[in-house]
């Protein structure tokens, strides 16, 4: 893959990508993809490091999944690492009460199972497409060999781990709120920060969240979560739209916390 040291030149983004990836005809899609990934990560990784990692996965197997289709099934031993080109994948386990416990939602340009790929210590985690999803699959041996041979390609992974740590830290902080309503609002604001799209002064969380997903994330029963969601709707603070949740007044929601 060559030397992936950060590029300090002032060349345009497109010219750098041509040099880095050794691709003679860079499409606008490829440039937009690299830009999106770097904006997603937004910390240590340079475009050339991300491009190298994407190129690795695109030497693997391309897979498409329908909404609701399992990527890693319940009880299935995983044997691959995945890169999401587009779509959403939720990771969850089943509690001793037989309920789904949402752990994290992976979005485009992210890798999973991130921890298992390095340590092999991820147990009973189910991965399922929340929307039509395109992913690339490679073996953990190829993945780890690449990282050992090209340590300068590690920053994208470090950024992903940092983001995962931030998400789980926010979830722990969320549970410190005493009331379900406060935990619900905190959860919605966190999701809006990660998946929100602003339009006409509103913020749409572009993830098809079920009430059970929300309930498990805020340590509440599904019935209680549904009741609190309905209360926020009556107050004109949120509304459902096309399977998404729209935040109608973010400052008012923030004032609850």
C-alpha cells in the first residue's frame, strides 16, 4: 500500500487522492466519499489514511442487505470484518428478559465489529441492517495483517474507537438523569448530534428508531418510553415523520436538562 504518512502539500483534495490511491480516473463519487468519511471522523485521520483503509475493504466481498436482514445472526460465530459503504447497522444483544438491548448504531464509513476485530472478545452481539445497506467484508487475518504492515493507517481506527468511547460515555451520563423524560430528551439530542439533519429550523433524526430501541437505551420499559414520547409530542417538541423523529424545538429540549 506504500507509505501513508500525512500529506502536508497544498495540492487540491482531488489531486492528493489521485496520488495516494494510484487511481488514474477519480470519480466525483470517490472524492465525495473521502470527504464524507473524513468529516465523519474529523479527528486524527487524513484523507490518504482513510483512502488506504477503504481500498483494503474494497478488495474484499461486496454485500447488500435488505432492511431487517441479519448481518451477524443470533448465536452465530463471526468470522469477518465489515465496512459500511452506505446504510445503517444496529448492534444489540438479547437481555435475560428476552428483550432487545440496543448497544450502538453504526453508520456509513464505519467498521464493525470494531473491538472483536482486534481482540476477538465480543460475545452474543447481533448485527442487523436498519435500512437497505451495502457493506464490504474481509477476513480478520487480512485486516490485522494490513494494520501490522501499515501502522500509519491506524488513525482512522483510533478515531472510530474514540467516537465509540464518546457515544458510550454519553450513554452512561444519560443514565445519571433521574427522570425518564430527562433521559429520553438527552438520548434524542445525542442521536440528533450523530444522525440529525437540519431543515427549516427542525432537526430530523434520520434513523428508524423503534420505541423498544429507545427504551433499552434510557433504562425504561417500552410502555414508559412510549408514554414520554407521546408527552413530548403533545407539547409540540417532537413529532414523528416518515418513520423518523423530528425535533421541533432543540433549545426547549435542551432547557429540560
